[in-house]
C-alpha cells in the first residue's frame, strides 16, 4: 500500500527524526552508463550504482531527462524522453542495476542521467551525472542548416535590428529552428524564439532587436539549433558585435 517516497520527501522526514545521530553522507559510485555511450530508442539503458553508508542505506534515485533546448510528419510522433526511478536499498552496502526502457518514440539527442542516494537518516550523497546519446533507428541522419545572414563576426550598432536568414533541409521531415542570443561568456538569453519548419526543405528569416537596457556594447553569441522530426540536430554558432 505504501508507495516509494521521493528522495526529497524522505530526506526531510528522516532528518527530523534522526537529527544529530548520523550526519555522514552515503557514498555512491556510478559504474554505468558511461559518458557519451549511445542507446537506440526501443532499447534499454542499464544504470548500475554501488552505494555504501556507515549506518544504513535507504534509496537511490535515477533522473533521466533531455539535455537539449527543447512534431513532425513521419510515421509516428517523437518527443524528448524523461523518467524518474526510485529504488529501495538495504544494509550498509548495496548495488542496484536499474533497467530503463527507452521508448521507440524517444527523440534523438543528448540526455542526462542523474543519480543520487540517501541513507536512513536523510543524508544525500553527491550526485553522479552521465551524458548519453539516444539514437532513433527510424532516422539517424541529421538535418542540414545553412545560415546566409548574419556572417561570423557581424558588427552592427547597439539599438539596431539585424536579420537572421537561411535555409534548412532534411532527408525525412523538418520540425523547428530554435534560436537564442547571449552575451559572450554568459548563459543569460537576451533574445530567444522558435521558427516552425515543415517538409524536407524550407527557408527562414526573422529579425532580432538589440534595444533595451539589457543590451550593451560588446560581443554576443547567436546560437541556432535545427531539429528534424526525430530530434536529430544541426547547430550553428555565430559571433555578433555591437558597437
């Protein structure tokens, strides 16, 4: 009848009950998956964790989610895949191999596998992160992105508007083009958006304004990510200067 508690809830309850008795974090070693390994949609990802604690273990949590910014017109619809699994642990040493079924509709691309353990007192281990790649056998060919403007190193005046244009193609079906502009060396997006694309070939053109107090003189990074219907990608990064 009792359901498995999520790590955050378990940590809060047990920390209250056991405060002052056990403050040592459990130790977690993630032996699988390896970084950059590839898994086919429709297959299985094996996650193996070795966990130990000085007193008593409780649970291990596996969180899988896509690592790209996230429809197309192929035989089925595809989407970024995510799942969370929580498994009970016992004793002071335990090893778990958790099999994660990857649906055949899982979008292709990079994914994060984040694993963390908790002991019976609610102490959390350091998290372990692996990045793996899902390939979808329905379409393993990436789309092609061609940017005609702006050129690398394009310079314009602060407060002006510049045009982003180009064309895209894919062997099966295009889906969308995501774009963002950040100050060089920063993750803060001053402009971002999505252009919808359909068919196997198409063009795009849109304007980005550099007005507003968030914009200052200096170097910026324009990032363009083209997705096909299965989430294969092509990426272009262009430096822009405002003066």
